[in-house]
C-alpha cells in the first residue's frame, strides 16, 4: 500500500505535462453567468453586444462571436457554425466598453470613429473576462433582459435600467442553456 501511494505521488507531476495550457493567442468565446443565466453566449447584433440566442433577433447579422486576442484588444468574427444558415455581414469587429464609465458594450468595426469607447485592456483572470481600467482589474458586466425573451443586452458598469450583474467567462456551460436551444 505504501509503495502504491509513493509511486502514484511521484507520477502526478508527469500527468500535468499532458495538460494543454491555453495560449494567450488561442481563439475563444465568451459566456455570461449570473442570476438566471447559466452560460449564455455573447453575440453581436448591429454592433451591440448581447448574451443569449442570436436567432431571437431574426436577423442574418446576429451571430455568436469567436474572439481572437491581439495586443490587449479582442477582435471578433462570427461563429459560422452557430448561425441560422446565412453568413453575417460583419467580421473583424473589436470588443469595447464605454470610456464614459457606463453604458452599452459594443463591437466596433474599422469604420467606427467612436472615441468614447475603449478597445484595449481586456484580460483573463483564470477563465473570467476582466478589464484593466486605471491599472486595476474590473469586472463590471451587467445584462438587461430584452422584450423578445431570448437575449439580454450587455452593459458595462450600469444598473440604471434594472440590469443584473453577470460574469463573462471563456468556459462554455457543460450543457447548452435552455434559452439558447432553437
């Protein structure tokens, strides 16, 4: 018994060698977790960030986002496998939060000239998406239910309209949330 435990404890460091560490350049998706939100995917619709089911918008431009991290900015492209059959009309949009302290989270394209939005400073603390504003880690994500019931608008640092706090993570739920099934 002693030898079995001894050899098992010696082999544990070697088990970690087989684990893949996520690179800072690996693509990822974001999922919102909070009260009543069990891992809803982040999606882009008209340049605004939402969480939930993009098909609830009945628009070919609404699609889940696959992020590619580049120098503290997160650039998004549509998840072609999760669309409603029509390719969205956008790509290479940059995830952004309002610089005026609170408001809607957006996806800015190369034609956007909105200087009120910040596109750099996004990092992960473990699997949790954070923003490094003023040199401090912040997670001030909020979601507001939309009238269609299938989506929530994503906000930064505001609860003025009854938004609920959420955590954005790159870890998908173990099973799809009921509100994202079509």
